[in-house]
C-alpha cells in the first residue's frame, strides 16, 4: 500500500484567513491558493506514490523514462507542499518581531539588524524567477547560520539540510489578484503580516 501524504490544516480557518491575510492577498486568493494550488501538490504526491508502485525501474535512463519523471515530480510537489505548509503557518500576525525574542536575537547576530535582514530577504524574494520563493533557512548541516536563499520553482537553489523558517511565495498566483505585477509591494505586506510568535516557536523547535 502506497504512502499517504497529508493535506495539513492552516492555523486558522478559511473564513479567518480572508480577514487575517487581507493586507497580503485577496480573500479569493486566500481560498484558491490553499484549497486549489496547495492541495493540488498533495493530491499529486499521492498520485505519484501510487504510480511508483508499478513503474518499470528497468527502463530508467537519462533521456526519458516514466520512473524518472515520477521521481522528478515527486521532488517538485514535495517542495511545494512543505513550503506552503510553512507559508501559511508564518502568516496572520502583526509583523512585530519583538514577539519572537529568540529568532530576533539570532537574526540580529547574523545580519547586524532586523532592517538589514529585511532588506536582504526582500532582495532574495524579489530576484526569484516568475515562479519561486525567498526563504529564511537555518543551515543545519554546514555553517549553522541563518541564510536568506532564493529558490526558483520549489527546489532550484534550495540548500541541503536547510530548515525553512520563513518562506515567501512569489509565484505570480500568490499576489496577482490583489497587487498585479507589484511583487515588491506584496513582499512588504507579507513581512508586515508575519506572526513572529509562531516563527519563534518553529525556530526553537528546530534550531535551539
């Protein structure tokens, strides 16, 4: 029997999301993005798991094979699922970093100030291709540092052993309904809506 990937709940209801996230995304996007796009990644993870059970490994090659495409799309949909889980988790706050004392201290130690971190994070997110992410990660396996990384699609540029702490989705479907091509405005609104209490809990759980 194939493994079943779960579609995780957000820390607020769909109706609450329309109000909590209204300064970041439109009420319609708060629904579509979660219940269509995000859910779709989980649906296809489960479809891929089922197809992997019967895929012919003997036909694998570097040009094209069913097993190769299934493996490739497993990675893509897995990345999309994980990043979206955390995206919803970190939103719905008032942007006050003082509500996250441990992560605030770590950011100030690494970047010199909260404002320096914001400028670097925004630049990373703004520089992603038309589909991508800006992500604050903890580089657990190598440097032990906090890093802002640019990720195209869901995985190109991701760091092995990097624990995502704050992912900002800059796929155009995330913001076009409200802000059109205004990606910079959307990123600013995203930062101002962060729930630093939940971010701090994540930091303490995985880093401290």
